[in-house]
C-alpha cells in the first residue's frame, strides 16, 4: 500500500473482507483519524478521511457513514 492514505486504492488490499485483519485495522485507524480531525476542528481533513474509508469499505462494515452524517449536520440547529 501507499505510504500516504490518500493514495490507497481498493485493489491495494482486501478491504471488502471483514476477516482480513490488516486491511480492517487500516480502515479502523483511518476512521479514528477522521474522527480526531473532526474533533480538532479540521473538518475538511476529517471529511476527506471519511470519504476515503467509504471508498475502500463500500459496504460500510465499519459504520463510517455515521461520521459523514455528523459532518453533514454540523452547524445546523437540532430542529433543522
């Protein structure tokens, strides 16, 4: 795999297999990185990382769409 997570592609590992431990660990780590960036206020970086997780984990086994939903609700009132 590429050293930069932005350059990682679907064919670089078996991201679609839940039992593939190392690719799954990579995805969990990238999802955590996205969450951390969001918490630090680096929303664009967090969004980019979430989108990469969703690109690699097309069936969303790790639940990255939850983070995407948080990003989409940011700045909106609770009743919106």
